[in-house]
C-alpha cells in the first residue's frame, strides 16, 4: 500500500522481486486488499481505486448492484434480442442492473425513452441505439449533440458518430463492422468463380448504408461491376414482394448475374422460395448469401450467411460503459468495430451440401438462369 500511495500503481513482478516472495503470494495479497476495497486489480498489478470506484466496492459488500444502466434499443424482436442478451449477461457478471426500453426507429420516441431514464434518477449510464438516419445531416447532428450533453455517460450500440463532432465530449460506441462483413460475402463468391454479383438491401435499415459502403469498396478492389444494387424489401410480409423479386431476376438475366447477397434473412428466404417455385436451382443456377444469420440455417437449402457478433457487441458496450463509470473522465475515449463471421452453407457451394472449411476456395463452372444466353 505504501508503494501504491507513492507511485499510484504497482506491478506483481516488481513487488515479488523487492519483497523476495513469489508472484503468487503477491497476487493473493492484491486479491485480499481488493476485496477490502483498498486497491483495484489490473492486469499484472494493481492501482489505487478512483473515487467513483470506492462507492461500488462499498455497495458490493452490502450485496447491492454497483450501478444501474439504462438501455434503449429500436426493436425488441429481430436482431436486437441477442444484443440485449449479451448486454444482460455482461451486466450480471459486473454486478450491475439493467433497465431496458424499446423504441421504434423513431427519433421522437428515442428522446422520450432517454428522457424517462435520465429523469428517473435511477440510472448512472446509458446504452443507446438512436435513429441517426436522416436525409438532413443537421437533424442527425442535433440528435448527437443533444445526447452528448446528457448528464450521464453514454455508449452507442450498433451506431457510430462522425469521426469528430463539435460536442462537449466525443461519444463512445461499439458496432459490428458491417462493411467488412459484406466484403467477406463478396470475396467468398468471387473465390467460387462468380464475376457478376448483385446486392439486395433491406429498405430503411440503418445497416444498409454500411453494407453499401463495403459493396462498392470490395467490388472496386476486385474489379467487379457494382451497379447491380437494389434497395427494396422483399420479405414474405411485404406487399408486392413477388413482383419486386420478378423484376430483380429479370435484371439478373440481363446482367448475367449468378450470385445475390440479400439483407436480411427474411428477404433471402423469400427470394429462395420464389427461385424454387420457378425451378431455378440454388446454388447451381443462382448462388445466395444472406446478411444477418438469424434464421438462414433453417432454409432448404441452408443459406450461407454473414453473422454480425450481436451478443459480443452488447457485452462490449456494457464493459465499456462500466469502465467509463469506474474511471471517469481520465479514461481515454474508446470506439470498437467488431468483425462478423461468414457461415458457409449449401446455398453458395455448387455440388456440395456440406460447408467447406472457413477459408477454403472452390471454383466451378457457372450455369445460367433459365433464359440467359
């Protein structure tokens, strides 16, 4: 403790050498002192606890949560439950409470739920996924500015701010790297011999903008045409989806497109069913990759899909916010992009119902859609 007060931090290796004891002994002593709230364990050593940290330690002795975090997500069904689950698991591991609020991709509703949480006086930090999509960038900047002035720390979840904003402090965020996820799908299809690809983006989804960025970037790097980009929702629940799919397939015939990437799973499954009805074989006539991997594995054939790390994003957001609460303003601003996974299945592998190893490549002659020449 004298060394801590003198230097602010100590290393296990240095203390063991100075006191002529084993490193295991030092680690046990540090653990005992941490349980008493006298220091904070860090990797390889210990530091003095901050003022913010001493209060949570006292509360842990009373078996009460250190903090309560508020979380506002734009939906309580598709995509978001796994993020919420990851956040809840991390909160439980850190001994903090969670208050969840659902919104509806509506900026006014986002504000309403955020105000409810902050004015309750019960939450010490916020995990937010506000609607930042607006044709007028001034509206988005106004929302970001308003959030940055909230009286408690904020971490964005599956959202990002501009690299620099004229706000009192730069907001933190954790987000899936959707652009790179899209690039994984294109490179997978390219390795299988496809040279004319198409992208169908779910209309109105915040993810679509990131996917479009990845699409244009990777097509440019691989020398592929990038003009076959459709922004339409074609899920079974969408009125007129069959007519839209028919138009998409007409475009595939004209451009000799042999593979489609579709966001998201319900849209990909809707397209797959239509192809099956028309006698178009997947993947022999048309390869298919979905983006999201919520239910893609349930299709027949199972659909190759890009899987964003949803639970991990939720967990990392909680850990980032708890660290901010413990360390205060001295902690550097943190922002994290997390890489998705490519789950390779039968819908993109001609002649094989079994997935190849993660980075395996297969080239195969491409057949044309009926009507192509």
